[in-house]
């Protein structure tokens, strides 16, 4: 593995009887970056995180975190990582400070060190004013930020480990904003950006494609336990082709006629024109965006088809996700991982 790589996965497999949760997963995450991990339910995202966090043993293949083999050196890996799972790990009856001090003691910090670390993390995550309130009084975003702070209590520190050299070098976030409203999600995003700015490496699994678009330096799409696409968000979007033109037709009965007009105006085949009948929406790829826009407006007018909206846009991560996972390899082998 390269000296600048925080996570390296080579041919990782995990079998549950006859089912394969991971089927030869390969991935490299450079230090100090955010790696997004996308995939449908059961694609193997959480299984991969559990193996990297030493909570599961792989059936085959190798994985290294912060330079240590997760199977051969689990204790060394645990000292260098933090993990934030899908469900809150904090005690709602305790205050934020009490929760953090408790986690500090569980990480074998002395009482004085645990108290100091709790104070530092409450300040870092803008929770100082609520540190003595019971967690049951916290908003969803505050609770998740406290959960994130708790995941940073331990770790071997060192370069890229956050302020003061304390905390984990690699942080695993498994769907960290599930169930949060937009405000709470933005609070967590801001906290993650701060950590990465201090040098922490983050592996993020999420089903919110906007989250990956906002946070990830690189994205790997997993399906049936394998990486089926990877790159930056822009690179993945560009692989779907050029810009697209969207047309919302006023009269749903004219949708088929409008699709034919749009395809001809945009220079697209019938198969390339997608439909969303509920929204009366048509979409087609275009090579020359402005020429296609002008021709579409002209052709729809000539055909007497009224449009409520016409817009040019780039492909989205949603479309990348659907395109790369619709016909993923070995779909029948997908487990509930």
C-alpha cells in the first residue's frame, strides 16, 4: 500500500453461508480525504465498514487501515479509528458532558483527561452551552454532533488526527445523517468538513446522494459487493454523457408526441429520451446545449405542444446511481448486508 493511503482494500470477500455480502471489493482511500461509498440497500456498504472497523472478519482478501492489517492487527487498527454508526450511541438520560466523559473512561482515559477531552470536544462541535443538558433535550442535529464527538474520544492521534494530535486518524461514518432534517444535516456536514480540514480521513456511506456530492472528494458506487464505478462526482456525472435538456409538458396527453419532438430536436434516439409520466417530465442528452435548447423551443411551438418548463442541466448523482446499479453484476447474489 502507498504511504499516503489511509485505507486499502484488496479483493475483500465476506460470505454468509451461500450468500456473498462482499464479492472481491477493491478500494484505496488517500489520507486526508473523504471517500463516499454509495450503493443500494444490501450492496455491502455496512459490511465493508464493519470489517474495516474490526467488527467482522473477512472471508478472503485483505484490508489495511492507517497502515495496519485489520485481520492481523485489530488492536492497532482500533486505536487509530473512530466509528459513527447509523444509530445514536449516546445515553439520552445523561448530559452531553457526562456522555463524553463516560466514553473517555471506556477508552481508558483517566478522569481528569476524560473531562478535559470532553470539554475540548463540546467546544469543537459548538455544544458547550448544552453540555450539561440531558441529551433527550437535544435537537436531532445536536444529538448527531454529540455522537460524532463521542466517536473522536479515542484514537492514537498523530499527524492528521485532528486538533492537538488527539483523536482517530480514520473516521468511519455509516449513514450519519439518516433521519435528520436539512438543518441537522448541514450541522453534521459542517462538523465533518472541519475534521477533514484538520487532516482526518473519512469513509462515508450514505444513501443521500446530495451528501456524497457535497462532502466526498471521491465516490465509489458498490453493487452486489463490488465497486461498479468510482471517481469524483464530476467524473461520474460526465460518464453519463453530455448535458441534458428537461421539458415539462403542460398536457400529459401530449407526452408521447413531445418525446418524439424532443428526441429529434436534441439529436437523441428514442431510447435516450426518458419519461416521468407522473411529473409530465421528459429528458434527453444534448451535445450542443444552446443549439438544442433553441431548436427544442422552436420545434415544440411548431408542433403546438405547450411546455410549462424547459431547462438545461448536467447529469445528477441520482442518475449515476441508477445507471450503475440497475444492471449490477451478480445481482441475484445480493444479501441483506
